[in-house]
C-alpha cells in the first residue's frame, strides 16, 4: 500500500469517525439561548458600551490557534513525496497530538465553558 492510499484511507476513516461522534454526542435539546436570534452571549437590546468578557478573547485565541494548525498541515500532501514519508507522518501526528492534548487540557480546566 503506497503512502497516498494510506493517507486517503486514514483521512476517510478519521472523518467518518469524527462525523459519527458529532452526531452521536450532539445535544439535541434547545434552550432559550440557542433559540434567541443572537447567540453570541450578549444582550442585543442592552447598552453597547458594556465590556467584553475575557472568555470571548480566550475562545478567539483558541480559534486562532486551531486555525493556524491548518497552515502547519497544508504542505502534508506534498511532503509525502519526500525521501522519508514516515518521518513526515510522525511529525504530523506529533503536532496533532500536541494540539489534541492542549484542547483536552483547556476542556478539563473549563476554558471552553462560556457561562461562569
């Protein structure tokens, strides 16, 4: 099995697994916040001069971090044509593992919870 076939199979399996988990673990009970027209966490009828919550900035920084992950993984399809594609795959899995551990840590510490 060549490396391209392996990467396509791995990507398809991981995508199917994550899509299945998202359907299985999804919260299907709507609450008043989800049913409101603005679900950003701010009252749309209140004062526009209220300070932002620090949680807003933490979520924004986490979004930028995981968005930057795409830039790190973008050259991966071309890197499989190098002399040692296994080292490329090893570094890719190391980056993904580090980001996954960081996400799990933030989740366990409550950094992704919007309400206090």
